[in-house]
């Protein structure tokens, strides 16, 4: 099956940026969107700030693939929705991404991407689903106590994800162009 992981990762990394260690961010020390706790688990040891600052996109790619992309079954999702779910999983956790999808597809919200959810996903209108998913994601983010601190950036991110996801969906859904010689 096709994978848009590489393209989606580039888009996620654009939003994640470089090294940050904001005192109000519950994720703590983070580089390229990977928290120190996640990186420590990945390496099996406690890493220094210097090591965190030195992370590269190539180094974090396996973490993103295993902990987020595969956890949400992204290769089984329609193009565009895979990116929405991936970005949400990175920002709020894989379970939150799946539950958001289940909520907007009117499925039992259990955090398991099973056959009922996949059937509802297949029946949904792609553009409407992307819009509904991102609105529900934004509603969740607005409910967080740290919204006043990070809200403007999160709102911009969700808006950009929606725009990019719609473009990806439309491109993937466009009929193949053939030329007659």
C-alpha cells in the first residue's frame, strides 16, 4: 500500500521547528517535536540537552514512524486524512487523534482504529471529514488550560494542516491525466 509518510513528516517538522524548552509546555525539552522523554525512551538512556539540541530530521524519523504514523494506522487512511491524523497524533497523542476521528465519524470513541471506524471513514466525504476533524481538534486544544499561552500557534497550525490536507486529498483524488499522441 502507498505511504505518504515522508511528505507528511516534512509538513509536521515545518510546524514543530527546532529546540524549545518552554516552562509552561508539559512536554518539556523538545527538539523537532520529539520530547526528551520520548527520545530517552527511544535511545534507552537519559540524553543531555546538547544531544537534544543536535537532533536531526533523519535521527527522529524512526520515532515519528513508529510512535505516531504506525500507531494511527496512517498507511490505511485516505491521503490528506493521514496527514491530519499524523499531525494531531504528534501534537496531542495517537489516542487523541483516533478518538477525534471516531467522534467526527460518529463511531464509538474508544481509541481503537478498528473495522467500524474504517468503514465510517470510507463512507465519509473527504473534504468535509478533514474540516470536521480539524474543527474538533481545535475545540479540544481550546479546552486546555495552556490555550492562552500556546493557542495562537496551535490555531495557526491547525488551519495550515487543514489547508495542506485538503490540497493533498484533492491531488490524490484527481483523475490521472493521460495524453493522446
